[in-house]
């Protein structure tokens, strides 16, 4: 919710917002489980981000293999919500 104003200010159809329920600010660091008490294990957060990151990198390279993930047609996790 802290980024709602920034998200609302973005323009263009290529923008995506990924929200991970149960993740925290430090969830994507090597010491996530030591800094915060969050329900999402660090390994799960890393796996979700790896999938979305790879899909984005493929699209940037002209490969649409990851399009179902980036377009929201394929769910990566019940804890991951993708919006445009």
C-alpha cells in the first residue's frame, strides 16, 4: 500500500504490479528469515520472483514463452497477485 500513489502515477499498458501475500520488505534478501517474522518462507518468495523475472527477461528479449505469466493467464502461486 505504500506504493499505491506511485503505481497510480504510472502510465502505459506494459506496467505490471506483483503483490506477494505474506512477504515482507526483507523477504528477498539472503537473510530474510532472520530479519522479519513473515509467513512466506524466503525460498517461496525467491521462486516466485525467479519465475516472474525470467518471464520478463524472455519478453524483453523478444521471446513470448513467459507471456501467460506476465499477462496473468497462468498462476504462479495463490499468494502472488499480478495486476496491470
